[in-house]
C-alpha cells in the first residue's frame, strides 16, 4: 500500500463508523474511495455527482439548512454525510453548501451497503436512532473502569440478608430492648397485623427513653418513630444512602409487595463499600463554628473524586453534593440562631439554582432567599433577619459556595420578604408578561425549602404553579428565554469554541449542553403544573403528564446525564491535578467516541428546542 493510501486508511481508522471495521476491511477501503474537491459556496451534495455516495469530510466544512434557511447541521473534518445512501433520512431534504474550500472522500452507496451487510456493528451506526445511541453512550459511561465496588447500582435487596426483627406496638420498651439485644440488631421494626407502623433504634432507647425518664414498662409506641422513610427491594443502595444523609437517619425499612422484608443500616452500606466520604454530612452536623464548617466543606472535592471513581452518574453526584450543601446550610442557620437568638416569627430558607434542583457539583455558586411569615413587622424584625441572612450567606461563601453574581441571595433585602410580598412578586412576573419578568421568575421556579417552616414555601409553590400553568403568554415568554442558549452543532475550529480569554479554544459544557436541558425541563414542568424541581424528575413527570413525549423525555434525560457525567469527570480530573474545577472542555480532551456521542446529545436537545419554539411560536417575542 502506497503512502497516500496508508494515510487515508489511518484517517478512516480514527473516525466512526470506520473505526468499527476489521483491519482487512480497512485495508481494502481506501482503494474504493474517490476524492472530490468543492470550492466555498458550491451546493452540497454536488449537483454533478456521477452517483449517490457517502461523503467523508477530510478538510473544510459543510452546512445544511432547511427551506426556511435555518442552520440544521454542520459537518467538519472526520464527519460523515450518509443521507444520499439512506432513502428515509429526512436530511435528504435539506439544502447544503460548502462554507469553506473542502476536500471529501466519496464511497459509492453500493459499496457502503456491502460493508454494512458484512459488519453488524458498522451497520448499527446507520440504523440506530439517536435515542438508541444516547442510551448506549450512557451504558458505556457507566461500564467504564471504576475503583471500589458498585454501590451505585447494587440493589438494596442484596444487602438485606436476614429476616426482619419485629414486635407489636404494645411491646414494652424493656421487652423491645431485650429482643434487640438477643437478636443483635440496632433497630426494631414495629408492626401491627403485619403492617409497618414504626421503628425504634438504639439511639431512641437512649434519647427518648432513658434521657427523658420514661419508664421501661411503657409500650414502644410511646417512643417509636412513626413518620417513616422506606425503600423498596429494587432501590439502588446509593439512593438509600442519600436518603439517610438527607433525613439524618441511620436505618431504612425495606418494604415490598409482601410486606416488610428487612431493614438496611448505614453500617450495611459501609460494609459493602467504603463510602465514608458521604458522611462528611455527619461531621457538618457536629461543627460548632464557621471555621469548622469551612474545614468540613473542604472534603467536597475529594467526595466528587471518590464518587466519580466509583462510577457515579451526574444524577447521583448531584444528589450527594447537594445533600452535603443542605447540611452545611442548615448548620449555618442553626449557628446563626444560636448567636442571634430564636427567630421572632416563622420563616423558611429556600435554595435555588443547582442546589435547589439537587444537581450540584463542587463548582457552584449560591442562590437562596428567605420567605417570612406575614406576622413579620419590619420595624421589629428586619434587623434580626438581616443579621441571620448575612451570617449564612457569608458562611456559604467561606465554605466555597461563591456569592451569586446576580445577587439572588437572602442577604439581598429584595429576596428576604414576607409571604404576601413574595406572592405579589410572582403575580407581577406572571401577569406582566414580558421577557424581563419571565427571566426574573425563572430564578425562583427552582427553589426548594431547606430549613424552617416548609408550609410557607409549599403553599406559595402550589399557588404559583397553578397560576403559571394557566397563563400561556407567560409560558411563551419563558420558552423564548429558555431557547436563547443553544447547543453547538459540532466541533469545527472556532464554530463552538471560546475565542479568547482564560478559556480560549474550549467550550462550556454547562452553558451549551446542561443549561438548555434544565430550561426545557422547567417549561415542561410549568406547562403541566408539575411540582418536581430536579431536572431528571421533571422530565419523567412531564412524560407521565403527557406534557412531553416519552421518547423526548428519554432523549433529554440521556443527553443531560451523558453531558453532566462528562463534565463531572472533567472536574474530577482537574481536582486530582490540583487545579480549580470548571466547566470548560477542549475538544482535544475528548475521545472520538465521546465527541460523536456529544453530537448526538446536542442533536437531541436541538430537536426538542425546535419543537418548543414551534409550540410556543417564540419568534413573535424577539
């Protein structure tokens, strides 16, 4: 094989789908190609083509537009245009042109078909839908090498070996303690006619019985926990761990179709896999000062590294990091109340942004607000809540959650108001119906109660969701704002890259890939009046409510998780290298396979953005 053919073979072998071919097929392929040069502005595919061919871009770039002159796709070096060989490909109807002087390798469609017939993996590239490829990309991501066990995917049923130890509610406290000692368990499930009604633990015996002077002859119903958090046998162990962290509990009953199956403890999870990093939450709750919280929060980067090494997805990582942030926020509020005294009126601290959606990584700012009871009187209470808000936001900043650039923090008096004022805010945003009002409202639709009187938030949230759902013009403005950030269409020199500054020649995974899905999911949720805040949970609920097709929800979830996990791994590598984590990735950091999966993710997002633009006719509002 001469030098030119060897160079062509090496080029093909480094780009999908030709990297799937056998060495023998790759050896033969360069001889079956023809070379075509197109000057800038030449129609594509060229009108004088002798036969239908697959086009492989060797150099240059091609754009495809629809009849409305909207840019739909762009191909650069290594990309493949196969529509001429696929009779049902909708891209056949697009209008193409070379936007640079370009060089192509052409493979006749009959030779392409021969390769597809001979190699199933190669054929899959042309037959699999974006949905299938995205789902496969996530599977590959999750199956990549990892350190430690697989707490991320193992089900709780694998950790509940023994039968549950139970007792009826009229069992005395002493009898319950004796039973727990005899069975060597740290938790006893209380059942009434096989129905789970409560749980008591070693800690309950100490804190609720002995410490409070309750007689051990009293029934366990006097000290048991009645408001139970439960899991099912198929719950992933990691989700159980996050629930324990979120609710500050150490035991979870396992309940299936046939009733109580057992109980899982934090000890069970640690025994299965070392997951001590997540228990930074435990150290947070013991902190007695801001400086101690700063030390505890310093564990977060290592937590992200450990979780990524263990195979955590973006969803799992976000749940874990956000649980720690919630704990830090609550502890700061408790320290503030210790310093300034109890609150004079009831309130609820709410968090927005990635913390509100439970999607944080270690590179996050803070977004928060205070909703105060309508008993609030400014001349009596303003100074107290000003002090509390400043203490907490300063503490969060010291712990690495930098101040919100837009000032959406409880320390800003605008966002520290009584319930009725918040209601008027939303009335104004929703009824004013302009882009600025919709943009302001966007910041607060991701809020979640963190500490305090949660009913203050729940009532406001329910009323606002109902009001927003019924205002179609407001939703159209929200959709218009949501569509201002678009994913890139590919990787072509500076087409998607930042051209200067500290992040030159990189692109922002959060801004161009993650944020568009967050925005879409929020609109789907508002359209159906769905209360979920987390992006993945919004997509699932939107599909259930028929606000979004099941295929659309699956595609957006897969794209969101793939891009988010790629971003989290990028940050973990930076942390291990001693660098400050960010969202900026250069194309050179990605494998060819990752780049192609990203294109599928971007394509899926773009398709749903186009559908939303048509649904709300967003062009009217620009």
